[in-house]
């Protein structure tokens, strides 16, 4: 949804949605009954829900275990080698984390 209607929005992940709208969207997502049309006009609510979801995960999406590997990979100066190192780290992620990133 963010790709469809939010990429042209300035400050997409910086501008906070209204608290009531975010709470309503999170409740709808928890119940798997989201009215897409209701939120298509407010990409900030979608971005806010995504940020909240990622913030509330019990473990970081990229995992504590792979932290050093991510840091080392990001410091590789050659782009092709850096991308390969990042891809290698991605492949070591637990399946649920990998699917989330994907």
C-alpha cells in the first residue's frame, strides 16, 4: 500500500498520523479486517502502523545475533562486495525475519 500511494508523500515516516487513526488501524490489522480504501488517503497512518509494528517486535528484525555481520557488511567500500555480504547476512536470518524483510 505504501508503494502504491505513499511514495510521493513528503515526510512519510517522519510525520506522525493522528493517534486515534493509528490505534484504529492497528486494531483492524490485529483482527485482519482492514478497509483499504479508508486508509489509502492517509499513507502516514500506514507508515505509522509499520513503524509501530517494527518497534514492538520482541527481537530486532535484523537480529542481535547478526548485528556484527550487518555492521561489517555495511562498511565494505566496494558496492558489489558490500551487497554480496549483505545478501549473505540476509540468508542467515530466521525464516520469519527474512519473510518480513522481503
